[in-house]
């Protein structure tokens, strides 16, 4: 199964790279497939690549769905209230 996760771009870097926030965890990804993405945009991330810029409402809906299935989320990613503990 392929799964693309919404992430918010928090920093643009050289060579088409960006740092994104995925459920509170930061990762560096490639913007080669979505070069129009800018800081503050939400992108769908799959296999280290932003594959599409999406609107914030869609991103939040998807994040909410992912949080309902914790087996899809790695242990190090906080799922809400646990993040503040």
C-alpha cells in the first residue's frame, strides 16, 4: 500500500529541498515534483518527495484520519495530547 502524508513546509533549502513538519516531526524532503511549494504550504509527501500541494483543510482532514489509525503512524510521532506529556 502506498501512503502519502500531509506535511507543512517550514523551510526552503538549496537544491530543491525543504524541511517539513509531519505530525510534529521534521524531515527533509525533495520538492522536485512540486517546485511551486513554499513556506507555509501543505504538501503530500511520499517516499521523501512532495508530490502535490494541497489546501490546509484537506491536509487537516487527512491528518485527522491518520490519527485514527495509530498502526499507520510510527511510535515517535505524537498523536495529540500525548505530545504535551
